[in-house]
């Protein structure tokens, strides 16, 4: 039993004693009865081997779960599994837990749900159906260099003749199909055609904070960017603590943020951020920000109104059914799926978190007990089919397919530089990632100062 739960029980006993004492002095007192745990079953992600799955549970409230056991029960025959079927037994990380299911059979459909037992009985989460893989290892994608070379400089050019300096973010222009790069140490926004021709869209190579025409505007270590359907580009201007906007006619303005590091909701420049890192945009034009220094997920409407969507500023790891009671630890990447679920990459928590439109924060995959599963995820991106791609700063490009199978696309966990297929392609701290309309991946290979391209099999 964890110390935190022991303290909770002792404190509860103390409160009950006080209440009883009050009743003896002529005052009425009551004790809240223990109820059956109310749980949500979190997503199930399976391994390529077809023999392992990762799942978990989230407690929807303040039930006393310290008096029993909890985990995930599962079966390939019982569509409503119970604790009489196979099950895992886990420990709670405050309001949530993750678990590893082993010994599964490849190419088999299973049914799983979270369970918890206390003195009032057994509570179950919703059943999730999943199918294990056939055990075949994916060959991976073909890795090549689209632009850049080993040198760090600020030079436009074609392919290897172009120079970047520690590129961080990449995105594909929704309107034109070009790749836009947040070239962080050059404090510039670069444009790369699909043929690898690199030009500078905005930024001079010097640190600054200047709005106006793209030719004279300045940035300070931009980290990520997104584009909307009309061709506007939004930039997480990390060093300037704000979100900048570049219009198709070539005008740079401050979309949100005062320029000072801080925390305040508000409209436009009345709001403050602290080292904003990741950006994502939904179908309605709302922008979501991984506000890394504040450990928050912020929302900006198309009118520039900034609110706090999830997180409570404390740097830790806590899932919760209430978004602003959950905690993150320097969130760095963010993406949105077709159902408006938000996914957050946290390198320090070794996890991908999920936030539903209703604000329920849970662990999608990974966590502090599974530190090598997704490693140190830096950025994430969805393709049009719902497959999620992840850059692991440890030197891997990962995919969680729409069928929730985790597999390696490229890289092998070592650092360096090599072209090749699958694990033969080597990266050095890959950061931003994006997907084009043809499902080609583009990766900002940070220490290699290159933009890499991955053609999937």
C-alpha cells in the first residue's frame, strides 16, 4: 500500500473521530458511505509481436480505492470480462494506473476493461475490443535527406547546398504543400519545396522581436508551426513567449501573448505564455498550444481569445477526469485527431497523453513505468487515416496505427546519421514531424541540421 493512501486512510479516520465526538455533544454527524469504484478504461495499444498490450484505468471521482486491488481484466471469449477471467494487478498513480498485458496470442480479438475492488464491491470500466497483430515486424520506411547538411549555417539553396541551424518544427502548408521549418537557432522560418529547394520566408538569422513585413520581421528561437486552410502560418515563438501569425500576403503579427514570460488568460496580447513549444490546429481554426514553461495546454480561438484547456501548472504526472486538475511535465508536442481528441507528447514523462473534448486526461501510451516504450517523445502528427507518428529524441521514428499497433518506422535508438530503410536510417535527436497528402513523413533532424524525408512502405 502506498504511503499516500495510508495517510489518506489515517486522515479519514481522524475526521470520522471528530465527527463522532461532535455527535456526542448533541451535534449531528454523518460518514460518507464507500461506493463501488467508478472507472474509465483507457486506450489499449498493442505491440507488433502480437503478444503484448498496454492499457489502464482512470478513476472518475474520489472513491476510496486503497482497500482493494485494481488492474485490467481481459478475455478472448468473454465479451464482458470480469475478475474471474485473466487480469493484471497494478498500483494506482493517484487517480490513474497503467498496466502491461502479456502472454496474448497473435491475430486474436480480445475484450478488456479496467476493474477496481474496494469494500463496497467491484467496479468496471467500459469494455474495449482490440485485435493483436500477426507478429510480423514492419520493414519500416525509406529515409533520405530532403534538404540541409551536417554544417550549421543560414544559407538558402537546393538540397544539400542549403544550411539550417538546429531545426525544430516542421509542417506542410495546407494550401500549397510546401514544407515550412522553424529554424530555431537561425530564428527564422524557412520554406522547402518537395524538390528540396530552400528559401527564407521570414527572419534574418538574428534574435529579435519585430512584427511587420516578412522581409524585416524577427523571431527568437521558433519551435513549431502550423498552417490553416487559407494559408496563414502560426508560429510558437519560444524565446518571445508568444504566438506569431504570418499571412499569405507576407505580414507578420503577434496573434497572442504579451512577449513577457508568465501565465494569464486573455485576448491577444493581454494573455501570457511561458516558452510555448508545440502547436496544433483543429477544423474550426482553434489553436492548441503546449505551453511548456507553464506545464499547460492552452487554447486560442480564431479571434485570439486564450484560455487554459488542461493542466494545473504543477510539473508532475497526473491523469484526471477534470482537465484542469491533471498535471503535465513540460509538454512539448501536440496533435489533434479527427474526433477532436488532443494528444500531448511529454519527453520527461516518457508518454503520450490524451485529452478528450470533454476534458478527460489519460495516458494513451507510455509512462514513467514504461520509459523505453515511446522513449522521449518530442513531436507527434496524424495522417489523414488516423495513424499517429512520433519522434523519439532517442533516435527513433514511431507509429501507432489507427488499429493501435505500436511499431518502429525508422531509427534504432542510436544517434548519428545514415540513410536507409527502417532501422538502418539513423537520426540525431529528431524533433518536429509532419505528414503530407501522399503520406510521406518529414522530420526536423535537430543535431544533423537536416530535413529528412521518410517514404512509407
